[in-house]
């Protein structure tokens, strides 16, 4: 099974991705993790990625699509995957050739997302208030149309992301089993 997790920053995608990894025995891949690792590399590209992320901006579509598709060609992803943080734009969704089975949208308010991010134990370098607010704004303008794209394809599952971690997980698993 090939699953995409979509939600505003702080919606719990990585938490649910890791739980689904254990439950479904599918590899979990986070685009944010990939880009944060790239940002650590002391190259011109690494510096560009770091500056882009720290400003709260997105890596350009063409580069993002290429990087994610290259990762998903690794042997561990042939039987399926749980992908978090991609696609983030309609262009990425339309160009992505991942033959996705389901897209899980963790629906969380901006206020709840901000509250969670500020309470996070492990603050990341790109977790400044300005960067977080920029990513929330980008989610509404660029990623919400992706939800409509997958809704029209009949692949979207909406889950209330403001419940407990366990309740959210149970809801996702139940809805995946339904379809």
C-alpha cells in the first residue's frame, strides 16, 4: 500500500507515520527529514536548502519531485510506503508517479498547530515563529488545492487531527481498512 500523509506543520504527520510504519510494516519517508539532512551538507546545494527551509519557503517543485521520486526508487519502497510532506503543490501532485492508494489528511487548526510546535521538545533550526507562520500560509495557499486533487480522485481520507494520538491512529487504520 502507498500512503501519503498531508497536514499543516504540527498536525502529527511524523507521529502517525511512525505508528503506521509499525502497524502496516511499510517504510516511512519524510520529505522534511530528507531536506533537513541535505541542509547539513556543506555544499552550495546544502546551503541553498538550509536558507530556503529556514525562511519557511519550499524547495522548487521540479527539484522536489526529482528528489522524492529518486528516493522512492530504492528497493525498500517497491512494496509500498508512507510518505509525509509530499506533494505540497498541485504541480507536484500531478507530476508524481507514485501510484498512490490513499491520502490521509490530518486536519488541524492553525492555532492547534502553533501550540503543538511551540511545545515541541526538540526544536529544529527551521522552527522560528516567522518560518512556521510562512509554512502555515503556504499550506493554505499551495497545499489545500492538493487535497481537492486527491478528493476528486477518490483517494482522500480526512481525519480529525486534534484528538489524542491513539484516537487519530485508530481512525486512520479504520478508514484505511474501509476503503
